[in-house]
C-alpha cells in the first residue's frame, strides 16, 4: 500500500515508518524540519517537507503521494518536560489536534483518500471506574481530542480509525519507564498503527498495558495488539 505518514519524524512516527517499510509499504513521510529529510530517506521513506497548518501545501503533498491511506501521528510537544512551559506546550498540541487534523481530513477528501488512522489518547476519559472501554465519554475539557476524533470519525467520505494510546514511555519519550495509569511503550504504539492499517475497522481502539485503567480487549481481539511488542530485531 501507499501510505502518507503525517508526523514521520515524531516519537511514534519514526518507528512506524520503519515498520511500514519492513512490511513492504511505500511511505511518504512528513516533517516540518529540513534537517530531518535525510533521515527519512535513509530508511526508505519519501520525505515531504510540509507544515500541517499549511492547508493548500498539504493538499498538494497528498496529491503527489497518491496514498491509499493517511496515518496521522502529528504532535507538537517538547522532547523534555519543563513544568513552567508545559501549559503552553499542551495548548499548542491541542491546536494541532484541532487545525492540523482538519487540514489532513480536507486533504484526504480533496484527493479521494478514504482511510485515515489517527493518534489520540486513552487518558482523556471522563472520570469513571476502570477498566474504561471505548464507549466511555471523553472529558469535555479535552477539546483538542474531541475535535480530532470527531473529524476522523464523523466526516462523510472518511473511513476513520482512532487509536487511543496510553501514556508513552521508552526511548525518546518523557520517561524510560512506565509512569501513571494506562502506560504504553512507544514501540508497541507504532506496531498498533501498523496493525490497524490492514486489520482495523472504522471506530476507536484503546491501546495500553493492562493496569486496570482502560481496556484494550477490543484491540487485542480485532487487531492482534500486544503491549509487549518491541522492535529489537525488526
């Protein structure tokens, strides 16, 4: 398949790009940084220099790639945690979820791409007694998450899949070890997106380790999700 991977140099995206190529898919991967283009070429990805906020250029990039599916792994978060700067970083990430996702969906519609897979989070649920399933309501304060999921799941002409990831840990993330409820190793997150590409059905999947916070049973059953997956030897 031909895949347009938005956010190909992010913490999940760069691992997913490797898995997609090893699975035999053609990948066009986006980055906002010219300095990262060579790294994408080195793993067999066609690099695409584009900002998700540039709607027209994004449409052109998708047109050029002519993909069978778009995978949305865009985030706008710092590599390290600075408590003083975190509120602004979370606001920027929410804006990307709202505006960047809308631009990706519009690019998909313009170019006739029906299948869209998007990264969301499994720790945005309203309070409840776990393990929480995919039909549990999202906290209304999570406006960026709600906008992203609505765009992917409720846009006519789009067969959308939302991956609600747990709290990332592992190399390149904010923590090397699990921290907080619903942890998920970043490499297992990348594998889940690969599985969703061919096995996923339109709708939502929780993806996290079994700590009683959220239920990943649907993803295990339908995708073959395994939270213990690691990329060593891949």
